[in-house]
C-alpha cells in the first residue's frame, strides 16, 4: 500500500473503494483526494457539510450511482442537520441541471440569490455538483461495489 492510501486510512478510518480502485495510479488518487478534502471536508467553507452532502446525494441520485448514493445518504444522515425547503429545492435543481443540462446551469445563479445564498455559496455548490458528476462516472467506470463498512469513510 503506498503512502497516499495510508494517509487516507489515517484521516478517514478506512480507504474507500473509489480510492483503492486506483492503487496503481497514486498520483491520480492524491489529486482526487486533495480536491475532495478541499471542497467536502474542510471547515469554514461557504456551504455547510449538510448542504454539501445533500448536493452530492442529489447528483448521485440523478446519475443513479448506487455506490455514491450509499456513501452520501449516510453522510447526509450523519450530519444530523436539516435544510430549508427553498434551499433543498435550489440544490435539487442545480443537481439536475448540472447533471443533465450543464449548459443551462448559469441560469440558476439568480435563483440562489433569491433564497439568500451568496455568490461564494453558488460557486461552491457548482464545484460540489460538478465534482460528484466526475465521482459518479469514476464509480461506474471502475465498477465499484459499496464497501461492507462503508459508513466508516462517510463521516
């Protein structure tokens, strides 16, 4: 096991299959994991962890990705917070549009402001939704199975 896998195991309690699948390409996993940490795990970001996980879940549901749905449903539930209905609605629409019709995404910027979300929250949401479209495609391409104790890597 190379160094990045040990770093992930130490930081996340286990190594998820989305990382293990690339054990022969540690440079790729290092970049992937670094981006994941920056936009999903870091504290004091524009979106709360609950908002981030909700977007990840909704994008994964749009893509019908069982691997990512399992992970992000668990993480969203673990965050133990609720979202305002108007924010849920805008995040759902963002997930749908970025997944199915990305050329229309900029039209949602105004909608974000109408539900009292800031420009930095818009930018963060776009990055999270785009990232999970990539992660869903990785999960499908690598035929990932959900880990037996996957919840360990979700919190």
